[in-house]
C-alpha cells in the first residue's frame, strides 16, 4: 500500500516514478491535495498488460522488445519445464528412498534434498524419466531459440527498412590515419578518400580530444542554473558573509564572475584544442549506405594497422573520450581490462567464502564461538543460513555493473551502446563464475581452478556438488530475483536520492531527466536465473515455481517501466539477442554435462552414454544459428542497403539530409551553447560561432 501511495500519486515524486510521462507531456504535476491519491490502486496493471509489441517498438525501440522477449522466452521454457518438473519429476524424486524419510517438521535442515534427484536410488529405472526430460527440454528450448532468432533478425531488418535515413548509416569511423611530414590529419583524409573513392566520398570531421572543454562546459551549465535560480527567487538571501567579520558578498555578483571566468577558460581551452595534435581519427561520410558499408568491410592499406575502419554509431551514441593515442595503446588498454576483470573475480571470492560459511552452521560456530547459543535458535539459524547469504551476495553484486561499465569504457569502444554490450557480457560471465561455480565448488581458489584443468572429472564434480546447493539458489531467487524486481517498481535508489536532494538543497533545474534502462545490469540477471532454471530443471524441479514467479513479476513490472520511466537514449537494433542466445546454449550444455555426471554417479552408465550426443547436437544447432542469423546482427546485407539507397533516390529531402550530415558528428564540446536569460552576460554563447 505504501508503495502505491508513493507511486504516481504524490506530486513530489512524479519525476521519480513517471519521468517519461512528464518529459513527453502526457502527465502533469498536481499540487492540490486530494484524498483519492491516498487510496492505493492497481490502475497501472491493465495499462502494462495491454501494451502491444508494436507500441513498445515505436516508443522504446527494438532493444526493449528484445529484452521483453527474453523474459517471455524464459516464461515459455519454464512453463513447459514446470509442467514436467512439478507433476512428473518431483513425485518421482519424493518416491526415492536413497535419503531419509521426509520430515516436514525439519524440512529446511534437510536442504530440500528429498525433493532432488539425490533421493533416487542407485540404478533405479525411474532415472530414465529424468533422462527423457533432459532430451525434451533441450529440444523444446532449441525450437524456441530458433523461432526467436528468426523473428528478431526479421524484426531487425524490418526496423531498418522502416527507419528514416540515419547519419550513422552513411558514416564510418577511421582510426590510425597516417600523416605525412608537414601535413595534417584533415589533409590526409581528404587526399586519401578523394583519390580512392572520388564518386562516393562526401565529407569528414576530424575528432579531437575535448575532455577538458566538456568539463568546463558542464561546470558552466551548473553555474548557469544556479544563477537562474537566484534571479527567479527574489525572496532568497542573495548575500553571504566572507569570514567571521568580513564584508557581505552578493551571490549574483559572485557567481556571475565565476561564470565569466569559466567562459574565458573554455574559450582558451577550445583554442588550444584546435591547435593541439589530432587523435588521428575522423568520421568519414559517404553518399550511400552501400558505399559506407563497402569501405567499412575492406582493408584500406597495405599496413593493416593504418586506416582502420569501424561502423559509426548514432551521433548521440558516440562516446567522445574513447580515443587512445595509438594502435598499441588500445591493445594495451584491452589487456589491462582483462587483467582487471580477473583480479576482480578473484577478489570477489572473499564474500563468496563468507557466504559459504554462513550456509554451514558448524563452520559459523568455529568462526564465531560466542554466537553458538544464538545459532541454536531455529528461527535465527534459518535466517542466517537461508536468507542472509544470498542477501549479502546481492548487495555485493550491486557494485559489479558500474565497475564493469567503467572497465569497458577504457577498452576503446566508440559508443555507449558498445560499452553497455561489453559490460553486459562481463557482468554475465562474472555472475556465472562467482555466483554459480564459486558457490557450488567450495574450497580455495586453486582448488576451483584445478577442477577446470581436469576436464574428465568436471561432470562427476558438478553432479556431486550442484544438487546440494538447491536450497541456497532457491533462497537466492527469492532474495535477489523477487526483491530486485519489486525494488524496480518502487525505484528505491532514485527515491532516496530525490528525498536527499529535496532535504539538502532546493531544485534548480526544471528539466526532467528521463533515465534509460541499464541493460548491462538487467539482462545478466534475467539470463542467470534462466541458467539456474535449466541447470536445476531435472536436479531440483522445486526451484521452477520460484523462477516462474520472478519472470511473471519481471514481465508486468518492466512493461510498466517502459511506459512510465525508461526512454531509449540510443538504439542497437536488437544486438543484445546474440548474448541471450549464447547464454541459453551454454546453459543447455552445462545441464548435459551435469546429467552425464549424475547418471554415472547413479550407476546408470547407459543413460550417461546416451546423453553424450546432446551437447554435440546442441553445439551444431548453435553453429547453424550463427551462420544463418548472426551476420544480420553484425552488418546489413548488400541487398537491403542497395534497396534502401534506391528508395532514397526519389526522396526530395535527401539533399537537406546530406547538408546536415556534414556537421552531424561535430563534437558537442566544440558546438556553441546558447543561453536564454535577461542578463547580457548570460545571453552570450559559451563558445562563439566566430571562434569555431
């Protein structure tokens, strides 16, 4: 009830819960008190449920559609798996006598083992049901994967066809431009492309390092907002005392002088940038999409480290601080990031070890003997060993996405979307290693590594340790999955930040900042729960209802968030789907490896042998999908580009588009910034167009 009272109904929190509606003008702040706002309602549910895919595509882009289809894909898989697991596998597991009889009064201390495959007797014929279920879920999942890959690739092509001409479709980025003695980068680009592409080359823009200029501009913007606030609030105190006995200083005069100093510093820095050494990189534009694509795919020089070409991102997607000084500099930065990721993974084993200790009461009593009397209380022991470990892991995992995003940003990627996709991969595999493998394989770091250095023993090791962690991962789904999804609806962190801002300082900005969904945080979470569901499907099917609840919550809540909260800042046109596909394939192969080990431990060698073709067939299916669909996600085929170019020949607005394309990729830090205020000093551009 408290959540719904805050959501949408309290005017002071509109910018937290419905920033997109406010920014688009579809909702207005209401200041008058109304008793109706204190009554909780579920009016948002029908709106979220009725949102069609076409509406989401037009309002939030293809990336949002891919994200929601990832959730619906998991719902379909685990609905099918749930029917088999709950109604067939679970009764079979409970009928086994390998473990002690079920004691419902002490169910938690049994760690749900009686509901897992561990309870099936050695050599039991009932294991063939588990064998058949592994084949069934693999076939069904691969069938859905093929349909989704085919559907999303066709959507990507249709999205391209329906879009208006975009600057990035006609532009490439060229790096490591060689410069002759006494020449400039601009001269080298002009002479090279006019010589080798005389009929298709259009224009170019040299990229410069402008981080200092951008920092000064950002400071000036903040100061400008402060000045506007002081001008609009005559009742606010505009004088401050300098020191204990000093003279009073007028706020407007003080901030006005600081603003003029920032203007002057920005002009000086801009002049230095224009005279400084270039980054040997340029955005080069062409007259057709096909020409730009041809140049992008071809090696331009005998020396493969010169004239390196990349696809240009959308202008608003460019990550301007990305340029390294040299080819070797970018290579070193990538190597540094790899080393940093490995070190972070090793350091993260510390909280994992702590969590493993919390799941073991005997270990806790050794570590903290003074807690022995408290830990004997049933309720306390259940909280400590059941929910506290997964809660600790969830809190530690909160800092991983920002760290991975930062590491990706120094790898030399040219766009925010590439950084986010790279961070998505890093977070995903970090989570799999540190939450799944590091949890099931207890012991030292060297022990965990030694397991993977001996591939023959991996199936038996996994089969022995994975079922034992079923209760932990069920608790993890509840504490991390359900909690994170519910907190997404409540938006706890933005709400806290808003409360602190209102308490500590008056707002000086009337603009609504509309956030974009952090895919590098949310996609790995969804996929990791998908991995847990597939891996534990035939081992401990009791986890499936908890996963279904999570995916149902995610489905309805994120549809609401795309309506009210998140708006796309850039678009990859569905390039996140290959990440989803690859992880599902990995999850299936992991399930097959565990199945081989389980059937070997259960003394059913024939079943173990008959499982071996499954991972091979799954990997062959994956290779077919890579050949059939993945090229569309890397680059559009010539057939599509030529058709689209021919359509543009009859478009009268293309000449205007090409005129704008010449300056589209100009660095924002070098663009004039116009302020609107009564003061003459505030009305001047921060950097005048004459200086440009």
